C-alpha cells in the first residue's frame, strides 16, 4: 500500500504555455484561501471550495435582497483562446486563486483566466502527449497547478506561466499499474497531490510529492488476498477474503474487481486524514452477477479513511455490501463540524446514488445519526447480503411508484415506473396490478423474503434482487446524487443534495450496469436537509437531472447557486429552495458554480460547457466560462445579457434505432423481433431492447398502425411462439395482447410520442412518433405593437417584465386545439405562451418579454407562431410568420 515506488519522470524541461508572460513561480506554499473546514473567502482554491468539500463561501455582497441585480460581467469562450480548437463539452469545476480562475478546457488542457476581466492569462495544451476528453478539475499548491493527461500522467504546471514543471506516470512499488489516471480532479494539501484512478479492472488513490511528483503511497479499492486491516476502533477485517476464494483458474476477483475511486476525496487537516470513496464491484462475470464473488467485496461501495501523509488505513464504512446494482456512493465526501443532540461532532456526509446519506463520525467511521440494518429479499444465485444499512432518515423514495396509465396523469410522479416491469401490468382501467404469472415467476423459487415482508413479490424497491430477468428499481446507476457534490451551509446548518430520478432495470447481462427504462422521464432537482437530524427541510424538483456535476454552491447570505443541463444558472433561497433568479447561459451546465472577490467586488462564475449524461446528443454543448456580478453589463449576440435557449432536451429515455417513415414498412410494427427479415431460432420471441421493429416509427396524424406478433405467415421457419403485447404508456392509449399471427390496429388522431413495450418481457420498447405537417397561413399573424421594445426599464441588468401580444387569425371552420408556441430566430427551442385565449375566429397569445428577449436579435426580425387546430374533429397544424422591429 505504501512505499518508495518506481516512478517515471518525463518532460522535466519546461514547455512554454500560450498566453501572457508572468512572473516566476511563487515560493512553495499552500494557495491563497486554502482552508480545511472553514468557509472560503476571496478565493475558492479547490474544486470542493475548501478541503472539506463544503462548497460554502463567507462572501455576502450578493444576497437575497439584491440578487435581482446580478448580471454577467464577462464571458470567455475558452476553446477560442490560442491554441484554439473547436472542442466543446467538459465536466470540470473551476478553482480560484488570487483572483485567477483555473480550469480544464474542453480539449482536456488547462486555462488560466483573469477573474475580473475574463482575459486569458495562459493556456496549456501539451505537444508531446495527448490530453483526455473528460476532466473534473485541477488543484493548486506550491505555486503550481496539478492536472492529469493521457497515458496515466500527472502534470504540474507553473501557476503563473502555465509551463510544465514536471510530468510523471506513477506506478506501484512493484511496477504494477495504479489504474487510469485521466478523469478525476486532483487534490492538493500540505505538499501532497492526491490523484484518483477511474475505470479499469483495478484502480487506486495515489499520493505524490508536490515538489517533484515522486511517489509516496497508494491505496487500492480491491485488496490483495492476504490484506488484513485493523481500524482505529480495534476492529480487524481480512478484506481480501471478502471476495470469496480464488476461482478454479486462479482468478482473484478482488484484483479485477473495479472498486475504483471515481471522484476526488476530502481532507481533514486537523485530524490528518484523507477520505476517499470507492465504486462498485464488477468482476468475475459482471457488475450485476455476484455469484462468483461471495462476501461483502471490500472496499467496493465503501468510504475509506487513511492517514493523509502516509496512506495508513484508519477506518472504512461500506454503504452497500456485495453490490450488484452499481449503486456505489462515489460523490466527494463532505465534512462539517456540527451539533447533534446538543453535542459537538466532527462528521462526514456520505452517500449519493442510493438517495440517502450516512452521517458518520469522521474520527472513527461510526454513524452519528441512526442507521438501521434492513433485511433484504435475497436470491440464492447471487450471494446477496441478508441485510443492508439504511439511514433512518431517507432523502428520496425507496421504491418506484406504480401509477395508473391515464392521459390525465402525465408525466405523473417523478418516480413512476414503466409498466410491465416486475410483473406490474395494466388492468382494463389502466391500473398497474401485479401479475404473479408474468415473467418474474421464474425467479420465485430462488427468492427468500424477510419475515413480515409487506408483500409476496418485488415492488421495485432499492436492492431488489435480479438474475437474468429485468427487475426495475430505484434509484439507479445514474440516479440519486451520483457524482454531483453536496454543499454544506454554516449559516443554515443544512446540506444541499442534488439528485436525478432514473429508475433502472438490472439483470446479469445488462450493459452499462443496468438499463434505464426506455420511455421514462429522466428528471431531478435539489433538496436541503438538516445536517443535525437528517430531516428534509425542502425539496425543489426542478425538472432536469442534477446528479451529473450540477453541484450547488452555498453562501453566507443564504443563497444557493446551481446550474442545470438545460443551460440555466439558478440562485435559490437556501432556507426554502425557492428560485430567486435564473439566467440562461445558452449551453448545458455540468459543473458547480464558484464565487470569489476581486478588488472588493463579489463574482459568481460557472463553466457552461455541457455534457451528455443522461440526455445524450440532445444536450447543447459549448465552451463558455461566465462570470456575474451586481450591475454586470455584458451582452451576448442577441443584444441581451442571456444566451439563446439551447435545443430541447430528450427528457424521456429514447428508444434505440433511427426513425423510420411508416409508409416504407406498411405502417406495421413487428413485436418481439430484432429485425424484419431474419428467420432463425435465435431471433424469435426476442427480449432485446430493439425487438420492436422498427423501434421508432413516424406517421402523420390520422394514420392507422398495425401491430403484428409475427407467426408462420411472416416467418415460416421460426415464427414467434409466445404471446406478446403492445402496452402504450403513460397515456394508456392501447394494450394489445397478441398470440402469434394476430394483429391489432390503432388509429392515431393526435400528434405526440407514443411509447409502448411488451408484457412478456418489458425490455423491448418502441415509439410511434405522430406528426403534423405545418400549413403556412400568410398574413394570419400580427403582433401588437409591431415594434417590440425590449429595453430594460431601469438598467441593463433589471429584468424584462412586460408582455408581448400575438393575434393569429384562424380560417373559417377551424378551432384552436393545443400546442401554441413561438419560434424565434436564435433558438431551436419554442417559446410557450403564458396565456392562450381562443375566440371565434382568432387566437390571442400572451408571451413574457423575458422569454423572447434573448432569443431574438435587434432590428427587423421574423417571428413564427405555430399552433394545433381542429377542423371537423381532425387535428392539423397552422403556422404564420410576421416581421417585427426589436428594440433593446
């Protein structure tokens, strides 16, 4: 675990950085403002704010009474800075030292930016080796900036100039690889740089000497066979034995077990401890098959505390024993000194994906708030642990919700389940009712239920067991808090927990550690809970996933800043969660905001570069570093402070496969087949997620679609042999149960997306996209007045509060139905009206100027309104365009 290991030192000759000339490196020292558990001040020198990852600032210039005056001071497109690139997207959280912001660029390089002006100080792009695409932050210390690069390199840059000081490729003392050192933010403290590996069969946390990068110690999440540890409480554990015996071929599951430290750790300088979280086990078959690795599988899904200087083990706390769900709690641990039941306690908050948090004594790893050992359903094939630890106070629901399929109940509860999973099938009224004869019956002989369990079947609750059939549960490998940071406020004594909702189906062969149910709504929000009791004080379900880097920032003025993947930066009341201010950056945000002060002015900065989790290519990515202050006067290309609205997000989990026009396949969907032509035994009655052919069918309104369970007439050699379904959700439009050779026809008379899946096995999922062809109505649209005065009434940073009125003349025989929206020239995202009034022959639409302002340029511009109408009961879509003059 520790020792003077081998180390390859590379590129000791300084390589010039691109940027402004600067002074020589500062004397060896900690960066300005580096604190343990004290609030940050003028700077934020770590990606966690302070070493305790509290994301809390003592600055109060920006407060609840004046936050409405907060506006952008500058924006820097970091990829455009020389050496320029067209790279976009990054998950990094900036740091601030002496008023200079340091962050990873979208290309994986590092840039230093003046915090007051946005001007580049220097930019580093290596020439003799490659960078890595995904980075989550840099650290500062000894007058250097520490980052990672391709080839498992740790790199030290001169803080003032960006020149390379040292580059190392650390290995263990015996030359063994420490894992993929390419993604996680580095941490600096007291002359040591901590780097975490991620991905790979085995990965470690490694400590390096900040002066030259020389190896100090490392700690693997997967221990050696003979590894035995004694904690500060006197308890001894043979960690290597918790992975079961070696396999017959000699394979040691622990040594290829994953258990990787995906996120940076935290430091308690007073106790001299470093705290690190390790991920799930995924060895010896798969992450969801634990049959060959009996035992708790330490240190997977575990928080480990070590001596910060030597790496000597102090204690551990395992949040999930024998994890076969990828529910590892790998967010950065948050430290705080709080009072519990009137007594001062040194605590650590741990837990993310699970939707709960353990409050532990960081001196010894013992729970400070109550933890209960819950008996779990077990599967004899999986070597499940019979109990799992649960904090007495949960933050998020423990089970999915089986809601009725009904058009009046869409989207419904954020934790609603997709039908047919776990045997929950719709009855004649659309209620999801458990069917004991469904596919899940095959598992029952292997399941043991706890005594006094409230049901005779799995309900979709946390840690429900699975084998080779899909079982849906919450939260998921992408839900709960995942890897977004918490924030802890000294003012409110609350912890702020961002989360995502993303129920997932597990089975042994599931890719990506589980299949997030296709067609479900992927949403999320943020909540605040009392640090001393665990009680949730407020929850704001904002509507987008907040679990993938969208960590909050708390301030002493009781503000909470958080970015969203839809591009919005929010300022919220930290005491009740109400949104007080929001700003559209124009690109997705997958990092935490920071705040700092330069020349007596407080700034808030955020890197809006976008990411892909969990919305894929629908996320608008970019390279914008924004900074805000009171009275900021920066304006974008629209002539307004905000950026244009980004493209709409695919909030529902998409089906696989490209869209297919219905006319090309006879408006027919084949159930439970992987393609439309193969006639072999291997493809009939398919349970693959693409076993609705096509998975994505496009048809115009009024089309009749045929659903066919193909029999011998279609596939004479190997017809389907089982009953299959087309269960539409969540509206409950149809639920066809078809024997081989049978068909069902459905006429779609309204535009929309209609997801459906199979009751025989819910994994195959399809979508019918029903569309309207717009019919242009020249001259039907007018705006009153036609001159849109979007000038702020007070100053550049004051909000636009007026209304815009549009009148749409309808042709004779048409009535308004739904879907009114304005299409502005700078955005793909339609602007919805705040009010629609349908009169005899025209429609009056009212829009907020603030919703239009950043989506239109100054001067003459064209605005288009579209709306859905009915003629003789048939839905159609009309559009019309009008020219207006925009004044800003």
